C-alpha cells in the first residue's frame, strides 16, 4: 500500500557531519571525567588509553567502533514474556512516569506528598490507557521510611502492571537490591527483558560513579538501558543551542563507549533533555529551542543507527491548565509533581500525534475515484461505502472531551474542559484494572523487603 506520511527534517547531511565532528573533537580534546575507579580502569585496560585526574579522552576511532557495535534495534517484552516493542524501528512508542515528589489529586487539584497509594494508582492508570507502551517510575514514595522508598516503589511498579517498565532508582545503593527483588519475583530478567533501567550523567562531562556502576550491573544482567542527560543551558551547558547539542551529544557518546566497553553489543538507548536556565528566577524551563535541539539529537541518532529516546507530556503549568496544555504539544521535561489528569490528557495528545505520524493511504480504494464519479456534483457521500465502512474510525474522536455544539454545551451546563477532564480521570481511577498475580507478587515482595531490612540490621 502507498502510505503517505509526514516527514520532519531539520539538519542536512552536511550539518549532521559537522555536528558529529564537533562532538568527536570534544571527546578527543577535552574528554570526560569518570568518577568510578572500576570503570576508569576498565576503559584504560580495554581501550589502551590513559587518564589524567580521572579525565579520559576518546579518540574518534574508539567512538566509531562503539557506534558500530551498539545494536540498531532492541526487543522489549512485557512481564508475561510477550514481545511488545522493537525499539529503533520507525515507530513512535510512549511511556508514562516521572520521579515526582508531590501528587495533585483530580478532585480539587490540591498538592500533597507523593504516597504509596498514588504510586499504585498511577501505575494502574498508565497500564489501563492503551497508548502508553511502557510505565516508568511514577514518583518517590514519601509516606514510608526513606530507606525503603525505592524497594517499595519498585514493588508497586512491577505488581500493578504487566507492561514493560522503565526503572529509576533514586538511591544508587538500593539498585542491586531492586534487581534482586525483581529476579526473586520474576526469575531471569535478561532473556526476554521487560525492564529498562534509566541513568543520567552529570553535566558538564562527568560520568558519575553511581551512574556508570549501575550501568555495569544492568548490562551484566542482560538488561537494555537508557542513558539520558539533562542540560541547564547557560549553567551546565553553553547557552547557544549548538553548544548545548555538542556538549550533550558528547556525553551521550561517552556513555555509549562505556556501555560497549563493558560488553560489546550491549543494548542502549540514548537521549537528552535540553532545558534552559533562567538566571533571573533561578528556574529551569523548556524553551522552543529545546524542541529544535531534541529534533537535532534524534536526527543524529538516526544517522548513527542508535535507538533514541526523548521526553514529553510534562510541563511548567500549575496542573492541567492553559500553560501546561500549550507545553504538552512540544517535547518537555519532568516535573516536581504529577497529576493523573495530566496522564489522561496527554494520552489524548498521543492519540492525535500517532494519527498524524501514521499519515494516510493513497491507493485506488482510498482515493475513492469511483465513488466521486458515482456521486457526482451536488450530492452527499453519507451513504457511500467508504463512509459506512470508516465513519467509526475515519476521524479522531476523543475519549475524554465531548464534541459539543454551542447549544449542546449550554444545555449541559457549560462545563469547562478542565472539569470534564477531572471527572473523566476520577471515573478511570475508580475502576482501575489489577493484574491477576498482583497479590502474589506483593506478598513475595513484602517478604523480600523484610529480609532486606533484617540483613541490614
């Protein structure tokens, strides 16, 4: 079939080559600092390089070898072992989650500390909405002892969905215990991976020990990983878009070299969060140029043949308001708080984005030449075969927002869209599906955590 799809192209091949050359210069002339003694020694030994004051420089051929050895696609499964995604293909995949500290309830939109029940509900909510392919860590639980937050959150994570998981662990010392718990509950994690640990370096150009050591643990267990960095342009990266792109790309390729040095062929996704820093308010924010940098990153990853990840669906608004709705249509960063109304609203945006990206079929049947001929001038297509066949799926219909006429909206009491969204979200939260093995996993997980506490004592 002849599928017509939109194409977004920002950089020419010549510009990609120039940007790539700038990145290679940073890695070979400036280098990166590696704070893990174990990983630094590994890089020196395997790559036959020398470091100075923990700074190691990667020649272009080392970077190019790492690019060649990294897998071009990554197979991801769900917890039941069913194949779900081939990351790196020309297909958009979406996840939900952010390491939030606060929860905004959908009833009166008040903020509260992020609690264990919020973690459970949001994982189940993301699991129930079909266009979310993966569920990321949705928050940092703050109504349990701090030393147990990662373990309890990770238990709620795996027990309340069967979808693939993106795993963030805030306390690096708890990361091995979380993986041990998952192996206890599930068995082998690397054969049909459904867990993707997420790691960040420290800009500018620092491969911090916690990140690279956790990368090694994950790779040795056969898990694919996400290596993503975060800028504050004007503070941790240059203020110019080209400068931020160059520095962040250098960090990403340094992470790639480290992953392939740990194990040749280790599956890895690379991506960035190009955020700006307002020196007047001391706040970071997403600028329209952030979108340009993200697009440039995706095009460079396509050039290298490396699976790419980015971020979307969070914003700088005060909940699901006009500011947030505007930002959600761009590509945005994580936030301090999370709201289930945001998750539901963004799911609607994903639906429309996928429809846009999928384009349309241009063939004899869909061009409807014979129908146009049969109907002719001045008549209706309401009863024609293409209309009767496609009217239920031929155009976008929201699962949240009614398509009111002005008169119907008035007769319904003139409900504001924000109220409609809150009510829909409350209805969804009241009837969330629970995996069949939830209670069994929770029981085993609680036992594991009790033993972990006892061993520490």
